């Protein structure tokens, strides 16, 4: 489902990448994306500016004229024409920094967001000037905005940075086809959309794209998010600003667990890709937290802290789509199995989807999607009380590069259509599909010790199991081994107690 390149994206990336030199990739990301942002706001401003110049009754320097059309006001020395005229001067770095400060001063929503590191000595000013010359194409005028030129270039660059940064890159970027799958399954037409670990804002971008593509209105969506990493929080603010998406990402970056910036929020849709298996999340300070309705999450793994935080944020008709590590479906370590059991018994789990490996830049280990709803009666038309849909999508996707996989439009449609048929929200009749989809009762799940791995339910044949990628098989076998170890410890404890009871303690 990847968007076709515009043609100049890869060339632009290769030329802009020369600017990096010895710069850290994380810092270079801000430099390049900041320039793209500056070009965008300047294009939009200058188009409106020239339009006002031709109107004898209008004042081209009146800020209200621009605000009325959601165009950022750009002061004279921050406009691209001025920047380009001075691109070859040795002080170009200082001029860009000053431009960023001036734009922030004129536009409150951008305060503290734009990068101001262009005058740093390690940034080659000759290459910086050459990069400015590269950005000669229009990205912010009306025609380009209609085609979402900058949005597509921006997304392309984000994905390239994520790939270049390898493991750390995935913290700010969720592959677009994974986000598309989440959005197509949740269908956020109107209401409150929330992401407690919003990265660079991709979930919100795809949600608003979905609304537009279905002839809806963006202002029917209210966007709320939070991000812990300060650089990523700024990226998200810029990413949403270039697309005209009004959002509340909090006044600053903050830790969602320890400083919830959206207390009292009840969201209709939650889309999130929280960091996998984080161990240093400060759980020992939150043992009495009211969010832990289904059990206290282990201090060494935040997976079920994220799940319970999101459940606490759901409106009475709300649904959450969450990307989680595969261990969340089966782990019994440190009380995780009990929490999972309680969430299942509360009839909150709607659907579990296992994804193929190699979808993420940050990890080659396959992950899964959890869909959790406050009330299944309000999310569909079929009676699905005490039922869960399991989808095994591990065999979908294609290798888009030597190391990374993507979903095609057909892959996304296959999973989403199955989910909507099960919900009764499309014209298709739901039926189980051997090896792919199965509706299971909570009673069946109980018989499987509340393990939610779709492969246990969909009837995957042994020969297909043998085709598993090595990393996937090791992830599954390790997870099963953890289960066996836990059971072994339980049996050992029972035997010890039995021996003690007859006077033979060991």
C-alpha cells in the first residue's frame, strides 16, 4: 500500500544526504526536515502574499489575512526568497536560525518546535547552501498542498531516517503500511483520536487521510497525543502543521505514565505503537495507580501498562488498535498472564492480528496488533459478546527492500475486510478461514490458558509452520518455553508444599 514515489524523492534524498558529513543522523534529521518545513510555510505564505498584493483593498502584511486560511505568517527575513538569495554566504546558518526564531515568534503554535542548529560549526555551510538550492520545487502552494507534495516527501524522508538509524529510528516512525492497516480496521471517521506514544505523528496523518478519502471532514476529528522524546515531539508538531492538522500534543514533551498531559480524556479511537518491552518505565513508583484495573504491570516490562493506560482512556464506544511485541499474547512472567486473563474475561479484546517479521526498521522480530473495545455492542452489528477474532497475517506482505517487508493494498484489504465482516460493518458474510481467521469464544481461550496467539486457533497446518522465518520461529518457541518454565515453577512449588505437609520439606 506504499505510495508511489514522486520521482524526485530518492534523488533529493541522495543529494540532501551529502549534507550530513560527520553529523549524527538524529541531528541531521532535524536539519533537513527543518529546511523542508521552512520551504513549505514560505511557499504558502508567498502565494497568499502575492494574491493580496494584487488586491488594492487588502494589506499583504495583515496577519489576520493569513490566519483566516490557516497559513503561517512568515516575516520578511524568514521567507525562502531571502534565504535562497543568501544561500552562498558563510553566515547562512545564522540567517536560518534567525528565520526559525522569527517564524516561531509570529506563530504561537510553533513556539519551541522548530530546529535552530544551522549555525553550528560542524554543519558544512557550503553543503548547506547547496541543499537550499535543491529545494527549488514548490511544496507549499495551493496546487502542491492539494497533491500533498511535502507530506509525501516528508514521509519518505522520515522512513529513510528510520532505516538509517536502525533500532532507534523505529521509536519515531511506524511504517506507513502498518499504520494504514490499523486505520482501515478502526475507520476513524469522527470523534477523538489519541496516541499516548505518538512518535512523529504518523497515526494522526493516516487518520485524517482516511477521512479525506471517504469524503469526510478533517475537523470532525480531534487529535490528542503525547511524546516523551523532545526531538520526536517537535517532529510530530511539524509533521501535523504542514498538513494543517489541528492537534493537542501537550505544551511540552512528557512521559505518559508519570505525567499524563490528557487526564480526563476519553477517546473514541486510540492508535498506538508504544516502545516494545521497555524495562525502565518506573513502574515501581506507580504500584497504586488507578489505571491498573486488571493487575499491576511488572516493573520489568511496560507492555501491559500501555494496554491498561489505553483502556482507561477509552470512551464508552471507544476502540484501541495497539502494536505490541508478540510476547504480550502468551507471556505469563511476573503476573502478565493474570492481567491478560482479566482483560479477556472482561470481554475487552475484540481482535488479535499477528504480523510478519521485517515490517519494522527498529526490529526484525514480528509483532502483533491488539484491538480492544469498551463495548462490542457499540462497535459492530454482529453479536460478538464473549468472542474474539484471531487473524494470522504472517504470510502476507512482500519484500520492498532486501531487509524490509511492506503490505500491499490487497493485504490491507484482506485483513480489514475480514475484521469488518466479523463486526458486521460491511456487506460481506463472516466465515472462518482455515489458516487465516477464526472466531473463538472466551471459553476456548480459557482452555488455551488465555494465550492469544492466533496460530493456536486458526488451524495452521504443520507444513506451514515449517516455513516460518527463523526469527519468527525463535520468537514463538521462546515464548512457549517461557510458558513451560512458568508451569514448571508452579508444579515445583506444589510438590514442595505437598512434601512439607507430610514432614519431608526440601
